[in-house]
């Protein structure tokens, strides 16, 4: 199996508990796509990812206290998949 790289963007963050100091956050990631047209020359990077991975979502729960509050809606990441 070949390695795969995906591009994901945070679209939602839910903190737990909802009252008091959060001890966890659930991050929802979606694969980027664009409203409207992409440039005909294919120069938009999101266009290249959307072409091969047109839809999808990931959800991760972060429980590391050092990472709570470090992510924001709109943050974009590469996620690499390597079979082990």
C-alpha cells in the first residue's frame, strides 16, 4: 500500500466539560473544498486535494492538557497515512 497525504481543516471544536475548565476537546476536521470555481490551471492547492479526496471528515479527541486551547477553527494541517 502506498503512503497517502491528506489535507484537513478544523471546522468545529467542542470542549468538555462545557462548564468550568476544559479537560478535553473534540476536534472535527473536514477535507478542504471551495465554494465557487477553482482556477483552470490547477494552481490552487485545495483544488488538487479536492480532486482526489472530494469529501471526508475526521474527529479527534485531545486530552493532553498542554494542547487544550491550542487549536482553532480554520487551522489547516497535512495528515500523513503510512501503513505499519
